[in-house]
C-alpha cells in the first residue's frame, strides 16, 4: 500500500505530467515525423532530378535527330554531346544508367555520326521508347514518394490528435480528482475547526469545574496548616512539616491555575478587543524587575512604540509574562545573566522579542517547546510545561504567530507577533 500522502498528491502529479506532456508531445512528434519523412523527401527529390535529366535527354535527342541530316555539322556534334551529358546526369541520380538505355543511346550516336537516315530513324524510335518507359517509371516513383509523404503527414496529425485527447482526458480526470480532494479537505478542515471549538469550550468548562473542585477543599486545609504553624511555633519539626505541606498546597494551586489559564487561552476572542502596548510593557517592568534582581538577572525592557494591539490587555500580559518569566527562570548560572525585550512594528503587525543569555534550548525542539507538557530534558525548575503552550494558543487565536531561535553560545530568542488594531 502506498502512503496516504502519495495518494493525495497523485492527482496533482498527474496534472503536472499532463502539462509536461503537452509541451513534449509536439516536439517528439515533430522529431519522429522528420525521421520518417527524410527518406521520402530524398526519394522525391531524386525522382524530380531524374525526370529533369530524362526530359533534357528527350530534348537533346530531338535536336540531334533534326541536325542528323545534311546541315550544320558542328551543331549536330554539340547536340550529340549534350545528349551524352544528359545520360550521365540521369545515371548520377540512379547510381548507374540502365544498360539497354545506354546501348540504345550508343546506336543512336553512331547512326547520327554516320549520317545514315534509316539507321538513325530506327535508333531514335528505340531510344524514344526507352526514354518514355524511364519517364513513366520515374513518374511512378515520384507519385509514390509524394503519397508516402502525405501518409506520414496524416499519421502524424492523427497521432498528435490522439495523444492530445489522451492528455486532455487525463487532465480532466486528475482535475476532477483534485477538486474532489480539495473539497474533501475543506470539509475535513471545517469539521476539525468545529471539533476544536467544541473541545475548547468543553475543556474550559471542565477546567473550571476541576479548579473549583480542587481549590475549594484546599482552602480549609491551608487555614488549618497556618493555625498549626502558629500553635506549634516552637516545634522545629512541626514547622518543617508545615512548610512542606504549605509548599505542596502552593504547587497544587499553581498547577490548577496554569491548567485553567491554558484551557481559557484558546477561547474565542471578544470583538474589538485591544491593548495599549506601552502600558502593558510598563506593568511588566514594575512586576518583574524585583524578581529579576532577586535572581541576579539584568532585565531590560525597551520602551514600546505607541500602538494598539488587536488583543485583550490581559491576554498580552499573560503572553509576555510567560516569555519573560521563562527567560528569568531558565537563565542558568552563567557569568552573564541578561534578558532583553523590545518591540518593532512592520506591515500592520507588532513583534515583541525576548532574548536571554541562558543555555538556550536543544536543537530540534524549536517547535516542540510550544506543545503542552513539553519540557527541556534536565531542567530543574518547577513547572508542568504549559506556559509556552498557553502563549501559542493565545497568540494564534488572535491571528498572530510565535517562534524561537536558539544558540548554545548566545541563548534563546523568543518572539510573538500580534496584528495591530485596524490592520485587517
């Protein structure tokens, strides 16, 4: 069985073959026709040349006969010489002159030289009969060569028409198959989109219920743990256990919050939503600079151009916060801990780039890091691998794009693009 992709591509390959065939077929037919036509052309040309030589012989024979009696001896000799030359010309078209024609010509020349009228008349009549026979034979050969040329032309035309019909039928079949595949692909794409929307709604509802069902019981547990921490303040072992329990509760809450955020990230955007990019960048600067300093990271957020992004402010905050927090979190222990972020506007879109000097991401994972629950092997930082998946889902739901490039010597560079308000 052939792979599915090959079957899907088959109609388009056939169309490409048909287009190529329409180009190659006339060239092939023209070349083949020339090969078949060349011998017929040579035969026709040889017959035409032989007919000319025979007609010249008839003229020279008549002239020599007329001058064979008393009269101009020099003119008679010249006519006989031309008659001999015409025979040689005819012989050159056939490779050799017929023996009986050469013999009859020789008798005619002897009778004309001796000026013997009875012998000249008999020799002239025999030579005339032979010349007429040769003329008839050459005429038949010329007609046969012409018929052969016409046959070749007719067969070439018929073959070209048949091949064109075959290519046209193949093109029509392939076109119909391609159209059917395109329509089927469109239907499947629409079904997948509808299914994705339904699943997104179900996932959001499910995530909300799960978040409520998980977080609600944790509230009393957290309160009880804090109460125990105050009651057993002097007990170091109890305080250690309380810290472990509180840390577990915090991680559960963080996981639930991230799952809920991921489920809501692909929800249908509200119409006419917009965000002031400079205000978002200022808010991120105020929020993240203390955390960056605490980890020894120099965070630089360049002033954003005064543009309105076609996305809600909360969604832009979640996207850029994820990228910047990841850059700070995974900066590593290198001597230079730098994180830069800047925005550029081009073609009705704004691109925000976040660059760090960390270890980067392994080669070949540039696309995988945006999938849910994917984490870089060997990472010791907490998380479940939904941050970048959330980024991708939010950005693409707003007709944007995401990407990353990485160099182990320079770090990773993540970027997101959003359309501007009014860009269409």
